[in-house]
């Protein structure tokens, strides 16, 4: 299903200050086999948050600690039922974490009628959806430990989709590219889709938030393996959705329109999204884009995009 596309032709401010606080494929394959390093991962507790939502705590050797995962069950789910589709939701950086997806109730409302188990895993305030060179293994946690422990418990089948905002948009596209066949659809909302667009600025931003990029991805020459724009060619066969605003206050920014300061983060994100779209086009990869013009790097735009993307994620 093609969604409306609006092309942004304006020149964007060259700044990378990224924050996340504010053709169909066939059936997907199973996640990668569990490595010996993650064999001891286990669920240590489960809390029923409400009638539909569970909070699990996993003892994760990959990340070296206890990690939370929220699960929203579909209507009609019963213990022992099987074959459910799965939607993974990945969060942005810096604050809030996975709970950002659940705190307002909008995610629960929008997914209430879906025949899918929704899994919302913790990803670290500055985890960046990677196994660090010197640090936690978030990719192993999300792509091995969580699927092996959570999916069977909730009767998941083999059809999966993944979506995320800001840092989570990077995670959604990187995971879909690096793990072919696992996800049949992926969506990014104001996602960080080209970390090599401004390497110096990006390293400065990371350092300001306590991260040495050498510990995360190594030398910048190795960043391509974790950069959606460089991985675009590996996304063939995955249904893709990418959205972004241009950083100017828009209709979902009450009180900010009419001469308000531009959001330089979203302007930089828009440039990255255009870079990704060009790379995908060059690689012959189809992407549904919603470059909607005025809009900032804030929650209302991400939720609007999430609602627009759902028919593509879970048709």
C-alpha cells in the first residue's frame, strides 16, 4: 500500500545533533541460532501491567544485566495459542527508553485490533542497536535472547515486522538488513538513517552523551556496517517505510508556529532520510516515504507516522 509522499526540496541545515527523547516478502525466517554466550539468558520475572500488557525482566548475559521487555497481547490471545504475527517497536536515545512507546497509551490504542503480539524491548539510553566493540551486546539481546525467550511464550509465528523512532529507526533498518529473512517489513520515524553524513558532528554528539564511538562501532571506516544508507541494498524484499519532517514547526507543534526556532535535529534527520532514499533508489530498493514538510523531532509526529505505517507493517 503506497502512502502519500511529499518531497522536500529546501536546503537543510548541516547539523547532526541526533536525539530520540524528544514489493512484499514471503514468510520470514527464524532468528539466528543462539550463541553459547547467550545460552544462560532467562526470564526472571513477569508482571501483568494490565489485562493486555506484560512486563518481563530478562537476565541478559549479552548486555550484562537485567533488561525489561514489554509485551502487548492481541485480542483473542490465550495461553497456548500460536501463529501470531510479531511487531517489534524500538525506542530512541537519551531518556525514557522503551516505556516511551507505552506511556501515553497511544501505542496500545493503535495496536488494539491487530492480530499481532507487540514486543517493546529495552535498548539502552545510548545503545544504538549494536553489539559494542567494548560494551553491551544489544544486537545479540534483541536478535537472539529476546526472540528465543519471548516469542515462544506468546505463541509467535514466523512473520515479523519492526519499527522505531529516531535511534530506533536506525535499529529497525539495521536489524532488517543485517538479519535477512527475519523481518518482512520495517519502518523508521525520523530515523537516524545516515550516521556517516557528518562523522565529526556525530562523534561530538555521542561524546557529549558519554559514548566513545570507538567503543561502539570502532573506527569510522567500520561504521558502514551499521549505517542504514550503506545497507540499503541489503533491504530488497523488505517492505520499507521512512518518514521525516524538515524541522520547521508544523501542525502538531501548538504554540510554536509563526517565527518559532527551527528544530535543527529534525532538519539533519531529514537530510539523512533523503540520503537513504537516494541510496535505496540506486540499489533498486522500494521505499514508501512520507517526507511531510513542516514538523519537529517530537512524539506527535512519530505517532502519526506510526499510524500511517501500520497498513504496510501489518497488512
